[in-house]
C-alpha cells in the first residue's frame, strides 16, 4: 500500500484488483494492478491506496464480496480518497450495487472508464474525439445511474478534453447524462453517422494512396513500446513521444525511403493494452481500418518490460479480434540500448507467425538500417511477381509500372516490352491481361 503526500489539486484514488481462483489472465493480479497504477498516473491521478482480493468466484452483487467492500470503505476514509477504480470492467449490476454501498459521494470507476478518460484527454483530432465520445456513451449507456447524474451536476459539463469533472467524467457533455437513455441513444446514432462521414473521407484518402502504389507498413504494439519514437527516427517528423500510456491516439503516416530507394509509408497509430475496453475497439473502427490495409506489420515491443511476452500475446489477441489479415509481420525488439543482457525472452507461441525479428533502439538509432533492409526484403517477397508483355504502343503502361511497381528486368521483344515486375496487389487486376506468373 502506498500513501502520498496530500496535494489538494490532485484527485486521490484507491485501486482495487481481484482475481477469481482458477483464472489465468495474461498478467497476474499484481502485474495488472501495477499497470493500472501507470494508467492512473497517466490520467494525472494520485494513487492513495491499493487493495487486492483472491476470491473463489466473482460475487454476483459486489464483485469482490461485501467484506472486501468494507475494507475499501475503510481505506477511503483513511486516505481521504473519494474515487475507487477497479482493475476489471464492472458489469452494470456490479456498478449499481457497489455504488449503493459506497454512497453518493464516492465515485466508482473501472479500468475501462479510466482508459476512456485518458483517451478523452489525448484525442487531438476531430475523428479521435468523435471516436472517444462514442465509446464513452456506449460504455455509459447501460450504466446510467444516479451516480452519473450526480457527477454530471458536479462536473457542470465539459469538452471531450480538459473538462472539469475529474477522472472518468471528463468527456462528452456531462449534462447530457442527465437526460434519459433515449437521448443518449440518439446521440450515439448521430455520432455513428458523423464517424461514417469521416470513414468515407478516409477511404477516399486510402484510394489515393493505393493509386500511388506505395506499400503501407503499420507500426503496431503495446502502448509505450516506442512506435512514435521509431516513426520520428525514420522520418524526422515532429511527433509526440512520451513515457505515458496512450500518448498517441490519432494515426500519423510518413513516407520513408528504403535502402533501394523504394518509397514506403509508415503509419503510427494507437497502442494496445490488455483488457482494452470492447467499446473502444468498436468505436476506433475508422482508425483500425487503416491498419487492416497494411502490406506489412511491424509489431514493436518494449524489450525492457518484464512482461513483454504477455504484451506480445495481448497484441496478437487484439489483432485476431479485429481480424487483421495475414500480412507478413516483423517482430521488432525495441529499447535494446537499455537491455544489458543479450537475452530475449522466448516467444509465447508459434514464432513462425513472424517473417523476421529485429533488435533496435529507436531512440538511439541502433539497428534502424537493418530494420529497413528487412522491411525491404519482406516487401519484396510478399508482393506477387509477374512477367508482363506490354505492346509498344502502350508506353503509358510501361511508365506506370516503373512508377508504381518494382521492375526487376526489361527486355524488348518483337511482341512488345517484356518486364519482370513485383506488383502491389491492387494492380494485379489492371495488368492481368498482359501477364503470366513470373
Ligand atoms: N531507452 C529507450 N527508450 C525508448 C526507446 N524508444 C522509445 N523509448 C521511450 O519509450 C517511451 C515511449 O515511447 P513512444 O514512442 O511514445 O511509445 P509509443 O509506442 O508511441 O507509445 P503510445 O503512443 O503511448 O502507445 C518514451 O519515453 C520514449 O522516450 C529506445 O530505443 N530506448
Ligand atoms: Mg505513440
């Protein structure tokens, strides 16, 4: 248990983690609680105390059982904290029953609400803000109780970012929560419509990218792995980097030149975490759709994190959940500068899902050239090859191939220009009539 010096400006919280016997989560109860502490820290909260509970089963009414709730109340009194955060997502019933016992002056949140709050603080673009707002409404709708309306009055409304109500109640017009479920449902429908417009706009952008024929490399990984640091190292772009969870929410894409001179796009996006709220995954569809179109995935991990194996698994689980297509994946062990031993933990599962593994330090520019070489090789082997015979009068097509594909060799024959090329998948159809498999 940790106690911190009183600071009137900082919201004090008590964290509660519980684990039913026989469950095998990716992170142990204590490890997950440590992660929750980091999340609380990122949200600007001060952790005044922690409680853990090994239980035979989840209590249908209070999650942790009434005896333990008593301890929570005691700890709240002892520390003066008025906010409790549970490490697991509480069902609407748990939330209701616990709120009854804790009383109207105690704010009850769970990991999902905390993550949503961080997202609300970090959203920088309109799309990001819309997605977070949608996720918050979806999360709150079934949990709409007296507590929220009470908090709503306290909070007095607030923008998606920087509202005044403190953790968990920042966000979409708090006063809206005073209106009934139907109003919130209407709001959800409206947000979905707005997001649909954003999606269409994005898909237009994607079509332009596809036309440009430049392969897309998605930087994915657990939050804080160093994805943004790598994009900055590769492109020199001014990108926000922080020792914080979910520093990045909105995707950033930059053009990067591979050793051969070939151009690819690298896209940095929102990080993942275990127990990511389902409402968030659903709401971030527009952002995640971009990832789904990647030609290559760089799965970045923080080698220095003692739970790196669990992190890898958590990321793979989320990729499966969003139905990431089977494009080549490269496992990138980042932060090797800070990793004394030349030892990488064994991979949890079948390591054949990775086309390659590379060790780098994004911050100290170690292994970056090697990484780009590997990306180049993987791009080359993953793109289909064709032997195309283009009639001489279609010089425009030959020019297009030089621009959009990789021409391996060229020969002038009596039938036309014969080219061996690597084609991005979307060009296959266009050139089908000219080709045979190389
Ligand atoms: N020692 C060391 N630290 C690094 C390295 N790369 C990144 N970091 C640090 O790790 C922290 C997270 O880096 P980011 O690039 O923001 O990580 P991210 O994966 O984009 O994280 P989110 O956007 O929060 O998901 C920052 O404090 C970086 O300075 C590295 O190679 N070595
Ligand atoms: Mg980032």
